[in-house]
C-alpha cells in the first residue's frame, strides 16, 4: 500500500486512479496522527506520495499544521520510498522564490524559481523527456517520450547527480525527474501522462514493494 499525503490544496483522485491503473492500493493521509494509526494497523505500507497543486508557501504551511511534515521527514530518514509530484517535487528542494522566499524540505539542494518572461506561463502541455541517468524509476522510459506538465516555477538543481531527466521549455532546461536515495520527484504529472506516466508509476510501485522496514521494529516518525 502507498500513502498519499493530503495537503488540502488539490484533488487527489487522479493520483489515486493512476496508482490503481498501476496495480497498487492507496490510502489518503491528512494528518500525522492518521499516519501513526495506519502504521500500527498495517505492515504493508511501503511508500509515500507527496502530490501538490498550488503555492509553495501554502503547501509548506499545511505540511507543518497537519503534522505531515514529520511523515515526510520520517520517510526520508527510514529510507522509505517517497515520490514528490509537481509542487510535491518542488517542496523537496531547499528554497522557493514563489511569492516571496520560503524554506523547503531540503532533501535536494537547490531552489525553485519562476520561468523567464520570454515564455508563456504556466508551462502547460506535453513535452518530451531527455533521460540523462539510468534509474529504476525510469526503467523502460526512452529519450523523446512525452509527459504532461503544468507549472509556473521550476527547480534549479544544485547537484547534477540528482538529475535523472530534463525537458526543454524555451531557453530553460527544466529538471523533470530527480532522485536521491529513496526519494524521487517528477515535475510533470505521471498520473496524467498516458502510458509513459503509467510506466513510471508502475516503476515506483516496484521500488516500494522491494523496500522493507528496518529489522526488528516498525518504522515510525
């Protein structure tokens, strides 16, 4: 089972439907206490998804207010697979310049900035990927495969070893997929990206199913 975190600022039905097509059960977690209850009740919770729609600062506020910030930090600490989608990926970076300056989760060093004025914002539609590094999340994904983007801000990756795939938009090379340890992120929406997106979700499911909690204990935040 995969837990989908609910920040209260987006519709989660498409994400859950995407994982259903990929063959995995999901449950929605809206508060930190619910996460603890889920772990106490089940021993098959193998992954966490951090989706996001809206503004960076609002999302970070909701993470803190709901107790879900500890869920994310706990997953990172335990090595539990975590996937950030769109804004959820951006939240994994150190800083964002969206509507001011905001501190992010800091899993990936780097910042989130707005697209330059010479391109249409938001960046919305299908773009092809350039895969720059092999990774289990991208198994079977080829250069030139198309995925669906909707965003006005993009990450600037500080450590190039974290970059798995990119997409060109105007003069900007957009980090499209990033990974560090058990944490992955996609700037695009795999749940809306047709067969290619479904392949990525299936790959994440496989990563989750291969994960096991630390021996001798149930992993808690």
